[in-house]
C-alpha cells in the first residue's frame, strides 16, 4: 500500500494533461564537460562532482520538465565496492542522489516561485544488466537467476523507498524474469512506482517477450501506477503504447525513448542525429496514442525537452 506521505505522483497522474519528464541525465552531464566513461556512469559523480548533477537536473527543470530523475541508474553496492567503498558508503551516495535532485528542485522553485508546477523526483533504478556495464540491459542476455536478481534489487528498493523520492522509476527493464522479480518486490513498497521496458521492436521487450506478457504482471498492481517504455528506438513507440493501452487500460502509460541515434556498446559511441523538433513532433504522436508521461532517454537533452514542452502547451 502506498504511504500517506507518498501521494504526489498519484495526484499528478489524476491531473488533466501530460506530465513532462526530463531527458538523459548522462547526456546533459557530458554536455557540461563531465567525464562519465566508467562503470558507474553518471553515478560516479555522486562521489566526485555532486554539483554537476544539480546543474544537469536544473537544466531540465529550466527546459520545462516536471519530473527529474536521480543520478542512480547504475548505482549499486557492488559498483561502488569496485571503488573501495563500503556498503554503508554506497548507500549514502545513493541516498545523496535524491538529496541532489531535491536541491535542484528547491533552487528552481526559489528562482521561479510562480511557476505553478508540481515538480516530482523519480529515483532512477536500473536493471541488473546496467551494473554489469556491458550493454546487457539492452538485450536482457545476462545470466542471472531469480535469487540473484532479487538480492540485487531488494536493498536498493528499500533504500529508495525510505527516501523522499516521489516515485520509484524502474527503468530499461529488458527481461520477463526481472519483471517478475520486480512485480513481487514492489508490492512491499510504500512509494509509488513506474516500470518501463527496453524494447527490441514494436512488440517485444529486449529478451523477446511480447510486451503484453511483461506488462500484464503489473495489471492492478498496488504500487505500480504507470508502465511504459524507455531506451527504445522512437519508431517503435506508437505501436508499443497502443499495445500497452490494450493490456493496461486503467494504468498510466509513459514513453521516454532514445533520440533515434544508434548506440554501439562495444565502441561506447553513438551515430546519427535527430533534432529536438523531430522529437517534439514525435511526442505529440505518443500522446495521441495514449501516453500520459512523455520525455526522453539517451541523447535527449534540454533542447529536446524544451521543444516537447512547447508542443505540449500548444
């Protein structure tokens, strides 16, 4: 059951109109000149350059985002242990990610007291594959059983459930097995959650499971209030939203895909370009298909979100 102090996300879903999410945090951090080419990605800056994270989140708020994600997607006790940090130190840095998002929100509201927007903080929680730093979160091809996945997710979920985050964002989920584990663990949380899948085409998540089968695990779920897709090529989004709407007619749908550029995990590089206007135009199609929450993932920066904000307001 959702806790009494955790109602902001549910209230936002009941309001008319769409909720605009932020874009790729790593995308903006790199634009700011940060070096995040390591196994912890954006989360490494929690230990070395926390104010860069605050600035990146602020850039998205200035662009019009109503929900900003924490710098914790690849954060885990195991990941920080590789840097010589204890479990307690790792937990402290993951908790710090929420505090930094709060700082960014507070600074924005102080500068914009009449903005008239309720700003939400999403605790970004990546899949098991994200911690492996081998691109397997895009395929679901990691060799991990139920017990391993449950142990990996349980402590992070408890930590962020006890934080001041408004919503737990389970992102880029690529496999049915991991979806089943999360459906079970999230039942014990008091913070509302969303679950977004990484998809390989217009009908299947990354491991080949039909998206209807994965999404149906969260039908009438007590804490998962939104289900959708992220880190997915934008050309598949409209079809995926329509499939989700059929299987989850009473659940909010979210869509925050990649820009449309192609990522090469072996080279750690992107190719291709997609303009903010193109992405904003596509977002209108996602909304028409039934998305309540829209935004961007990899390679979607503040300019993309600003363009979406303008289109949504129109």
